C-alpha cells in the first residue's frame, strides 16, 4: 500500500474543518470561548444561590415523606454533600439553559444552518408569538409532568415498594440521598417525557418528518418511550410503565393536534 497517496491525518482534519459542518463547529467553539466566563458565572451563581434552596428542598421532602417511609442518614456529612450536589446541579442547569437558548436563537440565523435548511427543504416556524408560545407550552408541560410525578407516581410507588419489602420480611428504610434522588428522578423523567407534544409538533411543522412517517414508525417510537422510561425512572416495572405510558399518550395527542391546528410557517430562505 502506497502511504504517500493516502491523505495525512492533518490534511483530513483540515478538509473536515473547511466543510460546512466544520465551519459550524468552529463557530460554536469560538462562541463557547466568548461565553466561558458567563457560563462559569451562571454556574457559580447557581451553586451559591442554590445551596440554601437545596437545604430547604431536602428538609421539605423529608417532612413530606409518607408514613410508610423512614428516611435515615448513615453519615454526618451526607446531608451536606447532598446539598452541594443539588446546588451544583442547579448551577449546571442555569448554564445549560442559557447555552441552549442562545445557541437556538443564534443557530437558526447561521448561514450554514440556513443553507442546510434550504437544501433539505425544511421550514422554520415564524418568530415572535410562535417561539414564545412554544417556550410557555414547554414550561407548562414540564410543570404538569412534575405534578404528575409528585401527586401520583411518588405516593403510589412508595406504597408499592414498601409493601413489597414488608412481604419479604424486610424493613423499608430509605437513605436520605436515595430518597431524594428517587423523587427527583421521577420528576425529571416526567418533566422530560411530557415534552413529547412540543418535540413532535416542532418536528412536523419544520418538515423534519411528516405524519405518515411517524405513523409508520409508531411502534418504534413507543419502544423508545419505554427505553427512556427505563433510563430515567427507578428500576422497577411499575415505574417504567407509569413514566412511559403518558409519553405515548401525549405523542398520540400531538398527532391529533397537528391535524387540527392550521400550519403557519415560513421557508428558511424567506
């Protein structure tokens, strides 16, 4: 084999970076460098502000524990470490939300993105009201998901798991970190799963997929919902079904909404 005729790694990387995808990557990397201090500041703010909030949240969750749930602390620093973990997660969430929001607003205006949208014959939703409505809908669905997890899933699953443990002759004691993590995982999984209508309608309206494709691959989408439920929900079958089934139901509702709501979109090059 003639090694001289093969492009070197440096040449291959250079060619890749000169491509439209490489230009977009370079632009994103440069933007991240400019925003590094802002992102760090948001993380630090979330860490500092979130620490007392995390303490209040943990104390409230323990106070709201059902009668059949005994929360124990196995280490003197467990409560402190849990507060630090939650406040750090809050800081990361602030930085991530800022990054996603700014990337979304700037990305749709990037020349490479607009050109690619034109090549794929995709449409961009109208700015203004449509964007605000999408954000509000996403936040409302996340809130409904959290309420669903807190009001229905949490008490039902605690009762189910406690009864199951007692039938096996075990005393169901919960470590503080496991108890808080169990509730937060359910809330996060439900908040994410309840975004199914927004994601589905957005994909349909911009032309990424059409309704016929989603109908053909309905079984695959249902299976993906169960996979998501297995990843984000606690490791028991009841949690899996209670997290996955609302996602499937909301997906089907979004298909109905797509047929009912009139389409108002513009082309990427308009």
